[in-house]
């Protein structure tokens, strides 16, 4: 396993190279120039030319990319074109915020989702199953900006329980975390239900039943353990997308996270910000997937992750 | 089996309930004696040399001062300069500074602070986008190009006198000096902090920046050593809230004292007996317009531009869709700045449009209409499209995100586009020169790429003319030509509508953001 | 297929047909603006009321159905086929193949979806098809990852060893034995994604990358109408309800298809 982890981490280098290069090409292909956002509504052509030279956007794409790589090799992510602040410092502020929110959302979504899904599978085609199905699908079909606003209007404006927006103590986290968790609860519940039902049909369950193991034990130990595999995948996927930033949730609740940061970077063509966020996002993503893969082998010993078995 | 599950589920629900009760303290989040305002965006910087956005500009106005500023009648009034003299030919300005004006680090402001602050913007190695504010000063262009070590036009004969010589007369020069770019900054602070000055600004203003949590909030504290009228409030908290509905929720709870009313809620608040007494309104210096690309077909044809104008019922759109949240524009210059007469022209007349469109070559015109993704803009573009379809135009709407839109406009890719112009200072010149002078095609402001040598001459003559009456005459002639040739169809001048807390006194909205020093408002 | 599955399919088809024939069914042109009838609540004249430009909401909801259902079905078909193929191959062969494919999947997943969507909208002209491409380009990767996880656990099953022992080719094992085992999960995921894509389109239209005005989609209708949630709620409820109903039907259909293709039920074992 150590070998596997080491290999995955080494693979991170070409992955980062690839992803930064693609991002670089893509952002360069986009119409729009950072300079136009720097100068506002009015600027002389001389100033625009000067600024282009200053930020180096007058040079060719490859030489710009080389310049950027050189910067990274020196352990720097550069400075934002607009605020002139260090991208690395900004990320150090925003990433923890994003992680906090993601943790909060997962803290809600994982237990509730799995529990509902399990309940739904156990009571298949009964009232509870139908109710959970309908509710979880409803949860998936409500857009985040809609559910977020509704939660805010209800809990902040009418009940006056929680603050509508801002970044601060745990009170500020409740509404955005719940909003972010809602679709995940639904999808975890759906996937768990499917997986449990699938596993329930496997021969080993029949064997276990035949051996006279109690139904509770079969569900809680044997089936659950096997059903967790796809659930872990989906949890990993959602966690990854949370950590890349949840733009809409962050916008509605005024949360200072990665989502708004990269969004603003994209809109203003702030290349150092875009690149910095993407590098961070990639590393986080690979780490999560690594954890997910390791979790696979713990949950299901049949899955060997040394990857050289064939 | 299931029973245990239901039990567990209910216990979890119970716990969730308990947690929510535990946290169910009040949502109130405010500091006593502080004014709480909302910003939709995090200001990029508070360094006057780099500010180009309104968020940053309105805060900088509270942290810094310039030589002169605007009073409530939009006239020039002393700020740090006590008095000044202008030579007869209009090229030499001599400012005498007030004594005892101090930066918030305790040092007195001297004339060299101004010369250094201005030089910083023109610095050949600097990145300031605001060079156009000072490029009229003698020797500025040579200095910017790196051909001179100093700006010959700026002199400091003594510690409290500043002499500025212009290359040629520029009548709105004092207006330029009211802008954020002309604020004075302490040399020793910004030169030692390198890139940090925009985040830890030091100025002379009625407030000082206490704390700035990026993307979250800014805290301004009253400056007790301010040389002007002391503020009535302990300070200002700016909360950064991107979403309108969230801002309204914060307002209704009482966390924010004044908030711009979003279009969707305007009629509701106007009709609400609780709130309609607390709506304040004010004109702003802006023009929202439909621009035509005059440099290529189809809109290089004046008649076609007029046909578009006659096809659209602007009055009806303003009253119906826009709920009268602005005044119908007579021309590109806002009414407050126009000292001459101008009637509303191009009233809705589909028949007149039809007659024009019978001319040879004007049938089945397809227009590429570029807009931003902003909701209100999309709404307006759909209405315009609908009106134009009725008179026979085929309008294709192209929605672009902001950067792509700006590039497309600056490069002249759109046939027709929707955009607005907001004044930096209250002078008709600020609308006529950037929007219509042929030297400003593209990023300079003239996005319709309009070119007319007579209009050019009138605008530049107005810039150098010192006599107010003659200047108004030049501007009038220029505006009449422009309205006749119609490179853009002005729609309206949008008004500002704010909802304020009943406890707030003397809160007003200003036509230009630099006017708001925050010293008058009180609880 | 069970009754629920058939019913769900019937509802989706009905909604889609109604939206196709909306010009005949409703008296208003969905894009027709009437500045005298702005934000009218539901009435006999406009059954579901009018929006902030005086357009008939019933007409727009029906027109939007065509676009929303079309977009999500197409995008799910594309991303599911791509995801199934890559997930199968990657999970089954493992080793270097797996490493390469999964690195690519990671690359796509780690990439901000928004940037990818903006990039795609630049390469292709803005419009319905571009939305489909953008949704699929982002969506296939999560299918691939899920399927690959499933295949990883199937790979070690006894029946595969048996199949190989009797001399089945890799292709045969993959397509006859492994693929059907993946359908249930894939269909459940597809059911989820169908509803999800309708909403993602709404998020894209925030940036001007969705359906171009004046055309309506349910997603763009709720993203436009969200600010009217207090002052004119009828602008958002009809498209919101339609999304919920369709998403529910898609999910039930996904479940029904899963049951139908479940090898354990049809006695493939």
C-alpha cells in the first residue's frame, strides 16, 4: 500500500503539469483580456500597452507558461493582477473556510443520507421507502440558490434564529452547510438504497441467511459493509466538488471560500488566481481520491489497490 | 429491526433539533454606534492609484482627501487646499494648502506629498490605470514615457504651496482633482509597504481602516484627528454581500442600515405601508444606452440607426418594465449637467421606422446584439428584440460573460450593444469626450467607434475654453450633432433607490460617489 | 417494467409532447412581450400569470420543457455511454490502463466545471447544443469513476473467474458478464443526473452560457425568477414544479430500468 500511495503522489506531478498546461491554454483561448478589467471603463491605449507588458500578457503563450512554471519552482503562486495580493496567502485564508464548510456539510449529509438510504432499502416499496424516495428526489430537484434562499428567509428572517450571511462562528455555518448538504443527502440516500438492494441479492447473503444469522446482523454488518463501496465513491466525488468551492452557496451566504475566489478569477481573467486555485484543487482532489481508494481496500478486502496484480 | 432504525432516526432528528435550539440565539450582528452598509463586491484595492471600481472608490472617499472636492451642489469646494489661483490663460494652478492636516500616522501633509502622489500614478514603471487623470500636466507624457526624470509641470515652491502647469488649458481640471486618483497618500508608508498599501491604507480622511476581512467585511473607525467636520458616527462597517436577497434579509433583521432596492422588490417596498416612508431616492450621473457600431455595416448607416430608435418605445419600457426608476434621456448628457435646452427626440413611431426601412438595401437586416449575462440587461434586450422584430429587424441576442463582452466591445465585434456610462466628475465633458471623441475608440470609452470631425472639434474646444457660457455652447453643438447622427440611443438616467432604517438621520444618496464623506449621517 | 416505471415514462413523454405542441395548445407566443400586463398573478386570461415582461408563463413553461428535457436526456445519454465505456475498461483491465484512465478522470473532475463550460462555450457558439456538450464534458467523469469502482469489486467475483476458465474472451466477459452488472448502478446514477442537469443548465444561464434569450428553459426560468420569490412567486413555481415532477419521473424510470436489467432478477446468474 505504501508503494501505491507513493506512486499516486508521484503521479501528481505529471497530473499537475498537464492540468496547469491545459488551463493555461484554455484561459488564453478565452476571449477577454485581464488588462480590460484592470483599467476599468476608460484608459488610454498607452496605459493598456504598458500594463500588458507589466503582466507579461504581450508575450507568447509558451513563454508565459514557462515563466509561470519557473515561478512555481521557486515555491510561489504569483500575485493577483488586480489586488496585487499573493495568491498563496489568499488561498491560505479561503481554503480553510471552504474545508470548514465542506466538513460541516459532510457531517450532515453522510449520516443522514446513508441512514435514509438504508431505511429506504430495508422498507423497500413500503410507505417509508416511497416517502424517502420522493423527498430525496425533491431535494435533488431544488436548485441550490432556491433552497438556500428559502432556508435563509425562513430561519433568518421569520424565525430570527441564524444570521443570514457572513463568515464567523458555527452559527454562520449552519445554513450554508445544510444548503450544501441537501443535494448530497439525496444522492447518498439514492445510491445507498440501490447498493443495499444490490448486495441483498448476492449469494453470500443467502448463505448467511441459510446459516441462520439474524436479519439485523446481516443488514448491519454484511450488507452494509459491502454496500458502502459505491457510497464511498459518491461521497468522495461530492467532497471533491465541495472543496473546489461551492460558488452558488458561497455567493448566497456571503461565505469567503474557494468557489467565489476562482469564479472571480475566471470572470476577470486573473490568470495567477485561476492557476493557483486549480493547482490547489487538483492536489486536494487527488488526496481525496487516494483516501477513497484506500477506504475501498479497507471496506472490501477483495479490492487490492497495489494495482500490479494484473 | 426497522423499529430500531426508526428509533435511531428519531433520536438523530431530536439531536438536530437540540443543536438548533442551542444555537438559536439572535441573528443580530452589529457594532453599537457604527453605520452598517452593504457592498455587493469586495473592493479590489483601496490604493487611490489603482482604484477603478465604485466599491473601492466610495470607501477611499472616506479614507482620503484631495486638494479640492465637490460640495452638495456639485460645485468645487476646498478640501486640503485652502484656496487656489488660476492664471488667466488657464494653464497655471497655484494651490495653498491648509496647515495642520495630518495623515492618520500623525505626520503633517505637505505639498511634496501631492507631487509624489501624482507622480506615482504617472510612474513609467508603475501599473496605475488612471494615468489619463494627470496626462494634461506639462511634461507628464515625457515622464510617463521614461524620457524625463521629473514632471516639469509640478512644482513645490514651499511646504504648503503646490504649482501645477498644464500643457494647454483644460477647463474641467479641478474636477479631475476631485477624483479618487488625485487623493494624497503618505510617501514613506506606500514606499515601504510595496504592494501592501492597498490593504493598509493611510490617509487624511474622516475615517481610518481598522480591519479588512477579504470578501467578508471592512471596518472603518472615526478619525478623531480629522481636519474637517468630525463624523457623527463611531465608524462604518461594510458587509460584503453578493446576493441581493441576502442583503435584504440582513436589512430587514436590522444588520444593515441602508440597502439599494433590487428591481424585483421595488414595487413591493413602494406599496408597503411600513417601508415606503423609508425609501430615499436620488439622481445619479449615468446614462444607459443602446450603442451601435458606427464603423461598419449595417450601422454605419445613420438612417438605419434612426429606424431602430423609432422602433422602440423607450417611454413605455421605462414606465412599464423599469417602473419609472429613472428619467427618460434626452441625450447622452444627463439633465443635471446640461445647461442648454434639449427636447426628447425619436419618440416611438413605428411608421417612421417602416418608411426608413423601405429604402433600398435596408430589408431583412440581421443585428448581432451583444449583452452581458446580467439579468436586468437580458430582460431589456428581450424587450428591445421584441420591438425591433415588429418593424422587421432580425435581432440575434448574444449573451457573454463580462470579460468576453468587454473584449468584444473594445474590439468592435458587436453590431449593437447595451451598456451604461457613469460619471467620474460632474461635467458634460465627462460624457462627451470619452464616449464620442474619435481618439477614444474602444477601451477609451467610445465603443460605438463614432467619428465626426466637427463633433471632435467642438468637444476639444470645450475642453480648452475657460468661459463657461462659450464652453456650454461648444458642448451644446456637439451634443446636437451627436443626437442627430445617433451613434447611440440613450435610454434613461437611472435613479438610486435606497431603503434605510427608521433610526437613521441625514442619510442621503449622492450623484457622484466621491461626494460622500460619511460625516453627515447620524443615528 | 413495473407500473411505476411505465407511468413515469408516460408522464415524461406526455410533458415532452405537450411542449412540442405548445403552439397549438396555448393561445400565447411564449416570447410575446406585453408591457401592459407585467407581473400579473394567475387569472382566467393567463392561467399561470405573466412574468416581468408580460409574457405568458404557461406558454413559456411548456416551451421550456422541450429544451430542458431535451438537454438533460441528450447529455445523460452521452455522459453515460462515455462513462460506462471508460469505467468498464479501466476497472476491468486495471494496472496501467486504470492508472492512465483514472488520471484523466481525475483531471476532469479536479478541473473547475465552470471554467470547462466557459471554454466550451467559446469553442462552440452559445446555445442548446453547447449546453449539452458542456454538461456531458463535465458529467461523464463521475459516471466513469462510479462504474470503475463497481467493476473493481466485480472483477474479483467467482463468476468472472468461471467465465474466464471456460475460455471467454475479454470482450465477451466485459460486455456479456460485466456490463449488465453495471447497468443498475448506471441507471440509478442516470436518474439522478437527469434532474441534476436541468439544474446545472440553470447555473450556466447565470453566466450567459445557457439557453440564449428570449428562449426559455425551466432552469433559466427559475434562475431569472428567483429574485421575484417574494414579489411574484408565480414566476418560479410552475417551472420549479415541472422540474420536480420530471426529476421524480426520471428517477422512478431509472429505478424501473435498473430492476429490469438487474441480472440477478432475470436469472442470468
